[in-house]
C-alpha cells in the first residue's frame, strides 16, 4: 500500500493550519461586514449540473472533471467549482423568493483532474461569493470591491485588477460570427481542442493555455470593441463606481472566463510574483446562468479565489501569518495523585478558554519540564504532594525564569486577569 497521498493533493499540517485559519477568518469577517452569508453545498452533484452550468466546451468540463457512476448508476461529479452548486441550491430552496439581492459566500474544496504544478492541484480550495438578483453596475463594483478589500486587509499590494466587457448573448452573436471567420482562416494553426471549439464556441479559444492559440489570437477581433450600447453603458457605469471607490484597474480585452452564461463584466486579479499560475481570483457577471439551470431569469455576479494561490502570494510578499498558539501553562506532576490533580486543574483552565497542557507520557518530572520547554509553554507549574497539601505552587514564567507563589484555586483568575 502506498503511503503517498494521491497526485495533486496536499495535507495541511498542524504547523500550517493556523495560517489557513487566519486567512479563512479574515475572509469570513470581511463577508460579514459586506453582509454576504455563508452557504455550504455538497462535495458532489449530478454531472449534468456542471455540464450545463460550466459549459461543455470549457476545459473544466471537457478535460478536468472527476466523474463516476455511483452504485445507483447515477453519474456523479466531484465539484470542480462552486457557482453551479450554489445556483442549484438557490433554485432548489427558492432563495429568489426572499427580498433581493441574495448575497452568499462559500469556502469549499474543489476537484479538477489537471497536471499538478505550482499553484495547480487536483484538490484545491476556493473561497467565492455570489450575488443574485441585482443587475445594476453597482453590484459588480461591490463584488470587486470586496476582493480588493481582502487583499488590502491581508496587506497584499502587488496584484493587478484586469477587467473586460464580454457583452450579452445578442451582441455576442455578431461578434462570434466575426471571430469564427477570423479563426477559420487560421484553423490549422490552432490546437486540436480549439479547432473543435471554433465550431461550437469560438470565444473559448481565448481561454486556451496553448501558446500557438494565443499567438493566433493576437490580431483577433475583441468582444470588448463589439458590445451593444446597453452593455457598453453598464460597463462604463461599473467602472465609474470603481473610480469613486479609488479602485485601480486595467482593461484586458483577452479575458473571457467561464463564458457560455457569463455576460458583461469579467475580471481577474493577477499576481506577477507566483509564476505561471498568477490568477488568484476570477469572476464575472452571469445573467443567464440561473435561467440555464432551470430558474426564472435572474441576474448574478460572483468570483472565486484559489486559497492556495492566495497563500502563495502572501508568502511571496513576505507577509507573516500566525503560527500555532503555544500553551499558556504546562502543569508538571510528580506521582499518580499529583497527575490526577493536574488533570483536574487543566480541565478547569481549558473550560475557561485557557491553553493548558500536562503530561500523558508518564515522563519523569525532569522530562516533563524539558517537554514544556520544547512546546514553548509560557508558564509552568510543578505539582507534588507538598503543593497539593498546601494548595499552593510556584508559577514560573519560562522566559524570565521568575517564580511567584499561587493558590491553586486562583490559578484560573491569574490567567484570566
Ligand atoms: P486557470 O486559468 O489558472 O486554470 P481557471 O480559470 O481554471 O484558472 P477558475 O475556474 O476561475 O480558474 O477558478 C478560480 C480560481 O481558483 C483561480 O483563479 C485559481 O486561483 C484557483 N484555481 C483554479 N484551478 C486551480 C487548481 N487546479 N489548483 C489550485 N487553484 C486553482
Ligand atoms: Mg483551469
């Protein structure tokens, strides 16, 4: 049996989990102030949900899904992303019937069969938000401003916000014909997947990672330049909100993102410091997705952020994150009776929220003190028969070496004060 975790998966070990908890708490607190509420969705869904919700011609659906038949012969897929599941839940539970907008966030693991490399895993974690019911450009700006706030709060400065306007199905139709004509002339230069995309969904070619396809696209017409007046006005209004909030951005006419059901605003936050996988966060408006998945027309806008990539950016920027917390007190015990008393004392302290620790290895008192040192206990206390009889002991501060006598009944108050 192999003891190696499957390719593309990671363990988040105790030495690192405090960093994750800190980042996750920061994200939750920010959602709280923006009034986005958490939604928790299943790890797997019916395969069809992703085929329709992400789009058949996307890399995710065409190449990357973990799909299998369950014992009831249903085709099941491990979630490759969050939006489709959130929309399914929004519809299933009639959240659209509440006063709108519906503002949701999620923190999930995702599964994609990809070639593992730095910043690209097969199991990875995403944080994302979705806002339903609001078509106004102010909603797009709010979602973007939430991402910006996350980076500001974490102290990340060197990320670029790239924006594009991909129009609506009506302006995209004329554009698709134009793009198709352009690409058909250069069909033989495209990769195999894109030759197929060309027929079914030519804009997807922009999403291709292959260099040859990207070089073909250099002179291709851009959807940004072909959108209808309504879509143009929506985008301009949205950027005027960003201007008002002092959020800097760049136009990147090559971003198309998820596409099929995406519309108007699309955006990415990109880092130049973490290698090829520099997109930390991607999002956009999806005014046609809810309808596509069986609901009444309902606008939506959201984004997803890779948490591993966010941590890579933090590390790269030299931003220090919390380490696991050390014990405030270690109680060393001499003998069986004292060990029981120590158990009672640490229990009382822990119930009061104090980080207390004791021995479980039947170590000698000397070895217990050595261990207390190793785990960097802030204070130690040695408990023997004399201490128990007197109900008093010496509380030693490890860093200074200073000791003070404390009454065992008042230990808790000592740490709470
Ligand atoms: P990429 O262009 O890097 O393949 P994507 O367009 O497939 O990204 P999305 O589906 O938009 O990515 O997912 C949102 C975010 O999730 C990405 O910006 C990235 O931070 C993260 N992400 C996506 N795929 C992976 C992966 N395989 N491993 C780690 N993080 C990922
Ligand atoms: Mg991808």
